[in-house]
């Protein structure tokens, strides 16, 4: 899984591996699961029929299958009904099985509180899963122990007007006559085993495009049908990265097909379900949005997981870096292939800076199940970079190939990998393990030696230590220096008087580099009259972020021009979070001479953006503005309370924190009590839940 905190400081839901009955795998081997499932969006439920094939290896009293808050019926082993126990957490079987091969069948139903999510209505309806860190056993009786690997085959029954996606080859679809009340049944088949957390389901109103890799693997790309114009920028470089990673890793893609689908309000940036990655709608971008935030890194990261995590899986949380460190590093190597060495080293340097800053408080080493996401992902990637540089790219690939082939479809620990590295290269893996995996903190001095192999980094480090004149800095801006050096110059001169800095700003704008020009926008909140016309050119950059910064600063600095700036930018919506449009609406609401009708329309649009029609990122941004403008509006109160029951904990926390803060005000409490007396039962219960808090 790629967590948003890897890209921004979003959040980390620590991924713990449940091995509560790991001993079971030594006595029982579950081989195959054939499941026919029917999700019900109206009831937020799922029911199904499941057949498991399993082998008893050693005598065992009770077999357990993880199943959270489920109901069971028709439980049979080897064709005969058996007694069973339902603990509420597991289905416990204690009779009817024999040594050797057995077959278990049962029916089940559940109303999952997590892992299977039902969102939207009508054409916006979506159903999707997130198994890692959440447990597939909330919607499919399965195994929270990652060491139990099973071949999963799913038959999914649902509305024929929508698209159903699961793991493996889409073998067939049973289609019923148009006026039939029957749902279609999509049949998906896996050939090889995987851990249960990688089982997935995604249902929605999707469009599809296809391609084929150099080695013949079919690729399927999905987007919401309203986003078909965004296929190319969203999935840019996908095929090229697949071809590169297959060659660089040295082991053919193991799963036969690879597909990717974005869903709304996904919990993470992306999730590497076997054959079928789910990722966040935030990465669905247009041509301009690609320059602000794109799917390239997440795309490569989740694809790398198909080998590191899916083909081989860490035995426990202590070895989680074997998945996230590898996926992070191979994603960087893929980006190096696309964008060059300077990009690669800039990213490595950024990782190092983050790790160094965090090391003051982050004292848990990589090989610890309680390590932070930063350690698992970025320190893990740095450890692999050091190793690859030390033993050479050919030896590194040789070790990885041997590692993957030896442990394919199995579980691994750190010593399994290090032993192979030592066999291949003679590398001092004991010292490596001690310094990079078992020791807390970050070895910045060691890292800088590896970084300094790159000339751009050398120049960057030298610039940070030097005291160059404005004339010298201007010449660097005119040179072919890599963009972070130019950004650094722009930011470092922000406190110099404008008359002296003017040449720096003008030269930076003249680079026509989107990221350097954005640095000008960000570092110049006070725009002098003499720089106004040049600063206004930022409103035409191919970056929604740059335009938003520029509009805000121009609006603040030139009150007499506010109507012109708003008119010029009124059609821009921005990226998936609609940040630009929300900023525009907020500025419009605060523009004195804007017609009242326009202000009223703007306010209503803010209310709409705060509603359940939109993703939580849009809703939260809109609510923040509405709480500043009119917190006592009954519609705003209702929308804020609805935020408290969303499935994304960040948005829920935002709602709860604001509700509790506002309820401390007597007049607000009276308003909520009044609303509670006139609302439907669902909202009434929600209002009183908070009103009754002590």
C-alpha cells in the first residue's frame, strides 16, 4: 500500500500483521477458495457461498477462518453438515475433517463496518475494498494471517449496467436477458496463491482502455465514465514503466494480467491488490493537473508490489520494509529511467532530508513492526540504494532474481534476502543490517557520500554553502542547472528588497520552467506595482496550483483589479480537490463590489461542494470556508454533522473536532437542539449523539 504520507504528510495507519493463529498454517494448508458473492449497495451488505479446499497436514482440534461479524448457514465438510462455532471473529470448525484433502462449503452474510465500502448513488455508485491494514475477513471469510496463501476465484453478482473488477483473469460474464431481474455474474480466476489481504473488489461506472506490454501481458486501465478525456495524462508512462520494471527486476511479471482502477475517497494513495491495483481519484488528472500532482510514482510503486509483497510476502510486520522499501526503491528506479539521474538524486536527497529531520523524534528502527511509514518506505529504499551501489547493479539484480524465484508465492523474512545477497556478492550483510535496519536515526554523512556521485547534487550542496552575489545567482538561473537549484535561489532571496531582487524574479520567470515559476508565485506574496504585469503571467501557467497562488496574491495586492482577476479565472475548476474553484468562491464572497446575485450563487456552490455529492477532500475544504462565512447556517450545521460519520477518519476527525468546539457556544447548542427536533430519525440521532456528550 502506498500511503498519502509518502507523498505529503497525510497519515499512516500502521500495518500490523495478525498472526494470532499462525501455528494453524503448520497443521492446515488452505489451497483454493471458490467464492460467489453478491454485494448489496442499498443494504450496505454482502452475502455469498464459499467453497474452500484444504489439506490437514498434522492432527488439529479446531480449524479457524477469520470472519468478522458474519452469519453462517449450510456449513458442510466433505459433503456432510457439521457443527460449528461462530465467535463473531472466527468461524471455528471442529468435526468432519480428515488428514489429507478436504472440502469445506458454507453460505454467509455480513454488513461490514470497514474494508468493504459503499459510496455514491445512481451513476456515481461505487463499491470497493481495502484489505491491507483493514482485513478482508470483514467481507469475505478468509485469513488475517498473511502466511496463509490461497488461490482465490471470485464470481461476483451485480447490476449489469456497472463494471465489476476483481483479481485474476476475467474468464467470463454470465449475462441475463435485458428485462430479467437477475444480475450479471462476473467470473474471475487466479492461477497462483496469494495472501487474503490482496483480494479485491471494485464496482462502478467505469470506462476501460487496454494495451499489451513488450512481454505480452495485457494491461487494463479504468476511469470513471465522466473522466474519459483524462486517460492519457492519468496513465502516462504506464506501459513504459511496466516494460522497464520487468527488465530491471529480471523476473517476468508473475500474474498474467494487470489492471488499475481509481475510486473515490480511497483510504490511501494506492493498494497493490494482486493483478488489480486500486488508487485514489486524486491522481486522475488532466493535462494541466499532471504538472501539479500525477500518478507516475504511485503507479510504479504499486506495480513493483506485484513482485515485492504479492509474489513474495513478508512473514510479519517486522519485515514490512521488504515490501515497502523495495516498492519505493523500484518506483524511484522507474522514474530515473523516465526522467534521468538528476531527478533520481533529487528524490533521494529529499528522502534523506525528511529522514534526518524525523530522526530527532522517530527512534524506532526499520526492522520493527512499530516503525513509521517513513522508515519502512524511505529508509528502506535508502538501505537498498546503498546496497545496490556497494555490490553493483548486476549483482543486485542477480540477488533479487534468485530471491524472487526461490520464495515465489511464499513468505519471507529479512535474513532470507540478506543470505542470498551474501551468497551472490560476498557483501557484509551483518554490518548492513546493523547500520540500516536495526539502528534508529539516519546516517546522513554516509548518505551524502552516495548522493555526491551526482554532479547536480554536488552543485546543489556547494550552492547552499556559498555566498554568491546576485549577479552570480542570476547567471545560474540562466544556465542549464537542474530546477531545484533555481528554486533554491528564488526562495533564498525572498527577503531581499524588491529592487535588488527584481532581476532574480524576472530571470526565474524567463526560464519558463513550471516549478521555478511556481517558486516565484509562492515566494512573492507582496507583489509590487512594478512587477504586477509580469506576475500576472502566472495566471496562464499550465499549473492549477500556480494559478491559485497567483490569483490569491493578486487579489490581495490589487483591490481595484479584483473583478478583472475573478472574471479572467471564473471558468477554472482545478484539480480533483477543486481547490482552485473553492479559492475562487471564497475570494468572490469577500469581494465588496461583486453583484449580490453572484455572491449568492457562489455561496450555494460552496454548500453543494460540502455535500455528499463530493469526495471528502472537496467537502472539507468547502466546510472550512463555510464555517468562516456562516457557521450558524442550518444547512452548514447539517453538512458538518454528516462529516462525522464518513469512512475516512481524517474527515471524520475534522467534523467531530469542529462540532465539539462549536457546541461549547450556547447559541450554537440551541440551534442544534432546534434542528434535532425537526430532523429525520437518522439526523436526530446524530445531533443528540454529540449534544449528550459530557
